[in-house]
C-alpha cells in the first residue's frame, strides 16, 4: 500500500516533465518565429523558464502559465532580452527589447 503514493508521485513527475518539455519546445519555435519576423537573431540556448504559476481558463479549468526568457541580437554583437508568456500551450504575449525600444506582440500578433 505504501507503493501507491510513491507511484502516484512518480507519474505526476513524469507528466510534469513531459508538459514542461512540450512547453519549452513550443516556446523555442515561437521565439525563432518572432525573431525571424523582427529580423533579429535568437541567441542559441537562451530560452529558459523564468516563472510558472497556476491559472484558470475561461471554463474554470486549471492550466499552467509559463514565462520564458530569451536573448536576441540585431548584429551578432549586441544582446537584448525578450520574454514570452504561454497560457498552457497558447502564446499570450512576447516582449522584445531593441535599440529603438521595447516591442510588445500580443496574442493576436499585432505590433504595439
């Protein structure tokens, strides 16, 4: 009987690990796409989870809200910070610093 709680914890850990990997892979694809659209370079290995919390969908279901940090460059010499927020596996917003100021892209992909 003591094995059941341990097994349950193991299953939860594997589930969390898998959804975290999917979220990071999705974030990397989105970062590459945004950088390509802005004519910037996504610096290798800079996409990292900077925050995670629980949230609710419109249907009152639980979901993970993740914030990823990444770095970009205009010419390969400079470095600018960027941030991306995912609600589950849905992109909500991206913020990218540039020499001229910060660009914010909302979930409908309109530039501000």
